[in-house]
C-alpha cells in the first residue's frame, strides 16, 4: 500500500511538471504572437513600398536590436524612412518589435564621394558634356564595371551622359552618350582634385573592339559585352528630373 502511494506521488509530480511546461509553452507562444506582429506600419511606410524604393526591411524583435538601432539612428538619421525617428524612440522604451525601411547603399563604388567626384569631372569634359541649345542642362551617371577592386584607380565605369530640357512639363533628352570608360587618378587622397583626373574611351567604328581589349582588363571586357543599359538609362532620367526641379 505504501509503495502504491509513493508511486502515485511520483506520477503526480511528473504530471505536474508536464502541465506546467505545457502552460509555459502556450503562454510564451501567445506572448510572442502579441508582441511580435509581422508588420508594424507606424514608421509611415509598408513593406511593399520599402521594397519598391530599393530599401531593406529591418525587423527589430528585442531591446538589444532596438538599442543598436537607436545608435544608428542617432548617428545616421538619414538611413531611416520618413516619420521613423519618433516611433523608434517609443520602440526602445516599450521593447516592442517593429519593421523599418532602411535605405540600401546604391553606389557601386562603395563611396558616394568617389561617384560624385567622377560625375562632376565628366561634366567638365567636352566629350561628355555639350550643348545643342542654350537652355539645355547636362547630366552624367556612372556604373562601376569592376566593383570588387576596393575603389582603387584606375576605375572602369560605364558612363551615361545626356543633354536634357523640360518640354511641356515632360523630360526630353536632346542628345546623349553611353560608353565604357577608364577613369584614372594619380593618387588615393581623400580629397580629389578634379583637374588631375583623366579618362580613356574606345573610339567608334572599326577601332572600337580593338580598343576595348587594350583599355580594359579581361573581366571588365566581359562585363562590357554583357552590359544591360536599362538601369543606367533609368538612373540618368531620375538624375535629370531631380536636377531640373531644383
């Protein structure tokens, strides 16, 4: 009889542990479901809108990630979408999850200064910047054809330049240029002197293929052969529209 009672006590203890574990698991699941919604849209942008803008979805699920987000927010406020700053401060206080839209790095050079300096330089060169009418404006954009080379010169880029006007409220390109280009600079100073840049492009006609081989390394030659101009053409339209609105 005593042995039976003792066994029953062990069974009750085991059952109690199992029941407590089940309740704890259910409680944890419900808590997570409550405090970790799939999307919190208080940041003023939906996941779909973020993706369309080329942004990266950042999901903050605990206060440690929120703390890291606060650091980045305080130091690089421009990384985050409109209206996010006030909400993110609440997130850190409430320790609740959110989804934010973080702008992706669009520069293929790994350094926005290099890209801007190159385009500024190109606009000083007659080969890339010209006028067929007095009221036109010139714009250039570039795409790095060899982004794995740590930004060291020479750089091999695809250059897209154009002469634009606004006509009847619409953007019109009067003339344009699209060409692979070698950009060189004598040193790697953080401050670039535009007057010290130089460029080399392949000549048109029968010399084009031959000079592609003499100007560009083999891996870049392959990129040139497979280059899709869709993105760079869209980029120059956006650049021209933004420039003409100023």
